[in-house]
C-alpha cells in the first residue's frame, strides 16, 4: 500500500483537534509513533491524565488545485466525531436555512416521517433564534406530519417576531434618514438590514435591537442626533457617558414607547482594544458603498468585510448562537466573497485565525462549502456548539469573551485593565448611591482618600493627560 504524505487536522468531539502526518503530538507533549497508509480511518489509543483514552482519527487528504470546487469541512470528519446531535437537532439544522434545496426537502421529509420530540425541536429553535426559518421551511413543506399544536405555536411565534421586526424597521429607517440628513455615514449592522438584504424578508431573523456603525470622527455628532430624535441614553451620570465614549464598545440608547422598548447601540469600533482596530475601521470604510436599507440611504460593507464582521461577531460569542452561523452560511452560499481577497485581508489585520475557526464551525454544523484552506483548523477547548444552549448575554461567563479576538498580549492586558479599573454603570447600581451624589465624585474621593496610595503617584500623569476631574 502506498504511503500517505499529507493529512488534515480532524475534530475530536468538541474539545481537541490533532494532525498526524506520521507521528502525532499528544496532550502533555507525549508522542505516538505510527506508520500511516491509505485504507481508511485508523484509531490509536493513549493513556494520559487528561485523556485516558484519546482517539486519533487519521485519514488522507487529497491535494486539490485552486480550481477545484468548494468542499464541506463536515464531510471530512468521521460521523461519530461530529457534535452529538439527535434527530430533532439534525432536523433543526436542516430547517434553519434561507431556502431548502430539493435534496434538503427530501431529507427533511424523511425526518418528518418518523416520530419526533417536537418540544425538544422547538426548544432548540427558540434558544438559538432560528424559529422564523424553521416555520418558513415547514410551511414550504406543507407542514408534512407536523402536529396542529406545533403549527399553531410556531405561527404565533413567527407573527410576534414579524410585528417586533416591523417596529424595529421603522426605528431603523427613521434613524438612517436623520443621520443621512446630518451628513453622518452609517452602516446598519446585522438585524433588520441583514434580514432584508440576505433573506429578502425582514421577518426571517430574530432581532433584539438596532445596531449602527459610524466612523469614529462622527461618533459624538451621531450621539447628539439620536438623543435629539427622542432616544434617551441608558446612562444616569455624565461621568459614565464620557467613559463609555472613551473606553466603551458601544453607546446605548433605550426608548420606551407605548409599553415597547427599543434598544439602539451605536458602534464606532470593530475589534475593541486591538492594536489594528484603527486600520481595520479605516479599511472597511474605504470599501463601504452607498445603498438603501428599509427605504433609507445607508452604507454597506464590501463582501469581504461583511463576512469578516459577522465572523468576528459570532466568534466573540464563542460560536454558541446558531442564528449567526446561519447568517454566515447563507452569505457564503448566496453572496460568496472573493476568497483570495478575504484571506489576504484577514491575514493583514490579524483576523485569520478567528475567520478560519468560525468558518470551520459553520461548515461542521451546516455543511457550508469552503475553499480547502479553511477545512483544516483547530478550535479552543470546551467550546459550546449547537445543540448546547447559549450563555445568557451579559453574564459572568461572557465578560471575557471579547478578549478571545485579540492576538497580542498587550492588547489582552489592555482589555483586562478596562474590566478591572474602568467603572461601569452597574457599579453605581451596586453602590446604591443617592441621586444627588455623583459617582465620579465618590470615585475620585475614594482615590484621593488613599493618601500615599496610588492616586498620589498617578496624579502627575493624569494631570498631564487632562484626566483628573475637579473634586
């Protein structure tokens, strides 16, 4: 039998990826020697404290030319090493598409012909925000073998989401018109704009808020425009408003109208605390083009930057939300980027690892067809992929997730310093200060009261930078 010279990295459950080109490195720097030949998947065992029985699935990789078609990462992974999903999970993954192909329709009908735990399928669809797509595709299939109660529940959820999205679309259109009249360039992020442009249906996505991206130089003006339009910010102290604009990731607004809350997030950065963020923002705006969203003028990303932004967003959430992975899958399928340009851009701005990992997850779960370069990649340990329930946004477990996008140690240190030393609005609520007492006054007084402590040593430096507030 001929000896094989190239092997692709393979996925081991949710946790480990290894390549074995003849001899493979194992956890704990242990080594295993093996001679690999063609003839199928081989399994090797080793005993370590962390992995008492580690299975290495080894298989050959065909050398492909760049002209060959795109391939799916999932097809190169042994079936029993894919994420552990049941029939309901597989059907959910199948139904959460923009539109089913004839082959996908046949597979869906096959699943529907067997008994299903419908409460479990609905639980997955709700938890991952894909129930509008599940409803649309079941409707396309004529609700074949779908119980009446399930049809009714999904229809009610779909209509409720449609109403919410209609109201968000009105808010988005209003804000885009106002910002356009103020000569402020703006890109609507995700949400309604993506549902309209990618799915051709504003009601196809579950949307929670309106996200807007403006150039950093226009940030203060954009805040004034949005405030004057009747969208109050969520900060109760001018101290926090200034901190958020200087150190924050976005500026938040909340409008209560007839019992309905509209949340607005104004962004001006893409990768907070990255040393490359200024260059990233400059490049994406240089390639942005004017278009129309929800009947209002707005800018949109280039194909490459749209995919990079969505990949960054889902990676920041550790690939937990299926909804965002479906967006990427549909983008790669319906509006594929220039893959060579995308790779060059990702490498230029140190986003190549995040992009490769995100696309690999997308392909593993949804079968997204990718260039061969993206079919061999490692994921961090203990990632929580579908069907696991995503962490609740804002919880402790999510506080450090944005730091995973940073490659340089200094950037990671800056992010940690922001978490530890920069006060947050929640700190004011925690201290339960009287309304008449400014948090900034209390904060500075605490620093001043340390006497020979850190404030005395920091005072000259802060005065030089104009950051010491008058007590």
